[in-house]
C-alpha cells in the first residue's frame, strides 16, 4: 500500500461441494509438502520417510500450483493423501509432467491413489499410473505390442509393498501437456480416464476388477522418477444402490424392469433381475427407489443413502 494511501485487495472464493475433499492449491507459496489443503484437510505424506530411503528433491505449492520433484533418481517417490474415508469414490486431478527420468526397467510419472489406508511409512491403495515414454516400453497383459508412446495402468498395493497389476493399456502420454485424470472405485470395480482438452472420453479407457482392497480410505497422489505439476485435486463420494427385482408370486427374476431413484437416475435390470445405480457427488438422506415392469404393479422401497457406500 502507498504511504498514507489505500489499496484494494478483492478476493474470490471457490465453494466446496458437499461431502467433497478438494485442494485448488491457492494457499501461499510453500515447500515441504502441500498441507494443509485449501479446504482445510491435512495432507499426510511420506516426505520424512521416503519409500526407498532416497529423499526427494522437493514438494510444495508455487503460484497456485502444486509441484513434486522426484527427478533426481529412479528410486525417488513421493506419496501424499487426504480427504474422507470413502469405500466408493472418484479421485480427479489435473497433471502436467514436466520431465521424466529414463529407466529401461520401470515406468515413472504421476499416479492417482484411491482407498488409501495406513500411515506415512506403510500404506495400501488402488493406484492408476500415468506414464510418458521413458525407455521401459512395457507390454500389456495379453498383448505382444510394447507401449512405446506411453501407457496407463491400474494396480492395487497391500502391506509390505506387494503390488498387483490389474490392467494396462497403451496410451499416448507426453511431457508438457496438461491432462485431466479420473479414477473411480466402486465395490470391486476400478475404472480410469486420462485425457487432454475439455471433453472427457464417453467410456472408460481402462477398467478392472479386484477384491484385495474393498474397504474405505482417503485419496491422493504418487509421484515417481519425474517432475510433475498438479492442480484441482478432488475426492468425490460415489454412492451405489444395488438390488434385484423379482416376481412376487414365483420368486423368479424380472429382466428389463425399470428401476429409478426419486428425482433422477434410472436403469434397467439384467437377465438375473439385478440392477445398479451409481450416484457421484452429494448423495445422502432418505430417498425412494421404484421398480416397474410391463404386466406388473410397480413397487417402491425407501432407503437411507450414505455417501461413498454401497
């Protein structure tokens, strides 16, 4: 402010959606990690206890953008997570890979973490990798063609760093490009998308099922062997409603019955009479599920929705 004068400092606030954990990284510039997030959640990290015993070059927030520098060694990793305890959740972030180390053995780059459980020295999670080409040229399961332009993959990690690969697909990933990334976990289902531009792909680019990690956990990121900028991180609950529609007189399943949630989502039953409604975002309180089919009287059930739960 000028001497004996005045200055105007206007501020704009971003609303936090109900039941969503988010960090827009508008906190003052800082080093030593990202905590606290702009919504007040504390970020947990292994900054003080590196996974491979090799300290990273740094992690922090500069000019409303988070950054992680693990580009000094292929053994440098940085893991950080925060948010609510949800079993079913969507994890999203914008990532820009500035550089990646050359490693003929392992892929490197940013990762999204879902259902993170455990402490800074030992954690479990469902992981989606986003890998630009670094010389490793992995071959997806069931394929004979190596991924020379990049790849994305799904993993689940359990105690003692036991990593199980769930799926991998070749996909072009380049440095210096901003990508939007989304990872969904709903029950045993895992789905992921990584795209540039404003339009998300209409279908999931990679999917898998797993039964190793089904409990609730937080959300986060992992950065390995690379320098990555992050923006707009969010953890959103997914509420799933499942059930079966049957003939009250015979007990047999009804195929093609219409099932709707009061005020919104609609689906149909499969050949076994089962259905699933997936609601992303704020879903809580009492609601009514109605089933109807040709030749039958409709029926309704009232249930209490809990965010992030099936």
